[in-house]
C-alpha cells in the first residue's frame, strides 16, 4: 500500500524544486503444504495419485508473516543545471525486530557542481564538454535476519519434547520444545556511505567516463553467533556484534566514434573496481573470533577485528620431508607421528618447539585486488559485433574438492594426480616434482592449509554476438520495421590457473571463496531473430 505526493515548481526561472513525500506498507504472508508417497505399483501418470502410494506416507507444512512500514521524503534542487542538491529521509519499521528497536531513521544528502558550465571554463569548451563534481553521504538499513528473530519460538515435536502437552505420562499427544531463542534487543544494521566522484566528457563526448571514491562504514552488523550449549537446543538469533569498514573506487571510461564516412561505428567501455574491507570492532570482547562454516570438521576461514571479512585461515606448507633425517630434525608436528618422509612440512609460525594448531595463521584472501569489465560494440553497415569480457584478479580460492579427490578419507573416485603425482608414487621419477603428499590415511595432510589454496584470478568472455540487420528497403517490403538475425555465444572461454571446475564461485558471507564443487558455468550457443513490427 503505497502513497506519494509530489510538488514541482520553478522559481525565478532558474530555481527548480522537486519535493516528494510518501508512505508505504507491506504485508507478506507465506504458507505451504506438502505431502509425500512413494512405492507405486505403476509409473503410469494416471495411476500415480497420492492415495495409490504404498510407502512414506507423510506430510509437511509451515508459514510465516512479516510486515514493513516506511515514511519517506525527498527534496531536489537545481539551479541553472549547474548546482544540484538532493536530500532524502526514510523512517523504516520492520516486524523482524522486537518492539525495543523496531524503527530506524536513514537520512542522505548529495550535491553536484557542473563546473564545465561556469564562465571561467569558457576556454575549455573546444575540447571539454562536461565536467561534473559530486559528493554524497547517506545511510541505509538492513533487516535480513529472518521473520521472528525478536521472539523466542517453540515447536511441537514428539522427538524432542519428551512429554505430553496434557502432562499425562501415558498419553501420546506431542508436547512442545524450544526452537529459536529470541533477541528483542536486535536493531537495524546501518551502513553509512560517503562518496566523492566526478563525471567527464571530452571531444564532443566521444570520450566519457566517471571516477568514484567511496567508503562504507557498517555499524551493528547482524550475525548469528554460537550460544552456550547449557542453554539448550535453540536456534541462535542474530545479534548486533560488529562494525566493518569498506572502501574502494570505481572507474568507468567509454569511447565511441565513427569512421569510414559513418559506415563503421564503435563503442568501447572499460570499468575497473577495487574494494577493501576490514572488521573494525567485534562484540567488544577481547580475542573474539567469527569462524567460517565447518565442512566435515574442517574450517577454512575466520575473521576478527583488524582483518577482512572473511580471510582464509590455516597452516603454511613449506614443501615435504624429503627423508627421515629431515623429518626427525624438524619440530614435532602434531605429536611427532606426522614427521615422516612425504608428509607436509608445516611452517612453525609461533616459534615454539612444536607444530600444531597454534601455528595456524591467515593464509590468503578471497577478495580480489580488482575486477574489470570490457564491453565492445562494433557496427559496419548492416553487420554488428558485440562482446563483453569480465576479469577478477588477485583473489584466492579454497579448492575444497581436492579434499575428496586427492586424499583417502572419503569414498569415491580419486584424481589422476593422486596416482601419478603424489610423493612416493611409482609413476613419479623424482619426488621433487610431487604436487601432493604421501598417499596414506593420515588425516593431518588434509588440515586447512595453503595446499588447498589456489589463485582464483580469471578472464572470461561472457558474451559474443554477431548480427546482421536487413536493410530497411527490404524489411519494410515485408511489413517489418526492423529485422535482425544473430548468433550469440556465452561463456565461450575462460583463462585461469585455477584447477577446479570454475573460478567464478557463487559463494558469500563467511564461505566466500570456498569451492565445494559447484556446477561450472555452462557454455551456450544461441541463434535468434529480433523483430520490430
């Protein structure tokens, strides 16, 4: 339910004002019902009705309700197109929070100055078409913490409640048990963004672009942390635990022009982005740490104050023990039983007399040093060619799949490297060329370490399209304003050193950059026709 009121007015010819006021209410309800049967006498669709299934008679259902309310306003001011300003304010309420902190206030302001229109810039108008300087500051809120984070909830369960709701020891009715622990004091996660940038255009706007430098400071980050087991079997709520600082820049450059008497046109655009983040505060407790997801009792990432969210954490591998004498002379690794030829030589980071979990350290980052995109659009008469390339550089990837295919703790097939390139393999003439440790059952070899870390940089041709447009003299005789035939390919090639299936991993949060074996991006070919009637 949305309502807006807008007022637009120009004063004294040069002062333009645009005022917008509004409110919005959202009510979201979700319900589902499902039922299950299996073991059908016949797989004929006419026979496979719910009642004809002979096993797994079961059903399920659930739902939730969420509500939001917002009041907002915006004022835009424009003086001669040279001096620009915008002021906005939002007051948002969310049912996801308890009554203590349900509402949040989020102001923002931005200004712009088109300096190229100033009289003192007159000497540049032969080559400078546009130069605009702008700055902005604003806040936004995040409430993505589930529908009932502010409330302690219960569930009916014959497995965990252990009692009848009536209190009778001989009855069979299910009781209730705790489900989620509520946090009535959770409040809006707030991000304050500061931006400084400028837009430019040169040579009749054939060369255009923009540069932005920005900083985002997030306060009261909402995150689910572990609760003491003595509390019971609860689903933990999200709490406000941390502050994070993100900073970076974005550069966009575009060049478009014509040649060959206008028959050939080209448009080339390049975008480069960089960011860096850091946890600046975490709960206020000394030594507080957030660990990444546990994958078969192994954790590959964590973060704490002074580090990025997240970073990879583990042991540093400095090669292999080449013989027993070297193994005996080295510090005892995990009790000394691991000190044998062919095992990893883990670095003693803390400088004591043994190598153990205390020698784990930050070993790499899933965050790229920069990302870039290049778009190319070429047209010659009725033919067109367009392409888009995307690149990520400087990020690391944990190839978690190697734990399954290069080691022996899990059932399944093994990689060819395990057979041919392990230390001590009869197919390997020189152990100095080994890329995997000794093929034994020692679980220490698969502890999180730099052995699983790979360069995730890549360059990928996202799209490539070649098209032909019929001349208007031909298409209009067919009753068509425009007809274009094209062939298009997506993800045609990827240049990377990463040995996994795909370096472009769709992971996020504390699992960012951990490749658990996601299906690779498909290569597609398409033939199409575009019609304008």
